[in-house]
């Protein structure tokens, strides 16, 4: 849980920026977006497989370019 302590003399905008940075660093919003809708385990595996294939294809293309 992200919490910050705000002093009376501290500017509110700075406190909000600090809070946003902390939330982003902990990955709370990313986790929320990931869990917003239910995703079947099979579709998650399919997504991982396609991203891995795409990465390997890009790596292969880059290595072929270097040979010229």
C-alpha cells in the first residue's frame, strides 16, 4: 500500500507528484489494469507464446542485418 506523509509546510502539488511516483514504482496501476478483466489461463499462455515468437523473430532479423 502506497502511503506518504505530508507536512504542513509542504506544497500539495509536490506531495501528489511524490505519491504518483510511488504508485508507479510499486506497479499498482499496472496491476490494476491487468486484473481489471478476467482473462482465461489459455489466452494468457497464448499471449506469452506470441510475444516470445515476436521477440525471437526480431532478434533473428537483427542478426541477419549485421551479416551484410
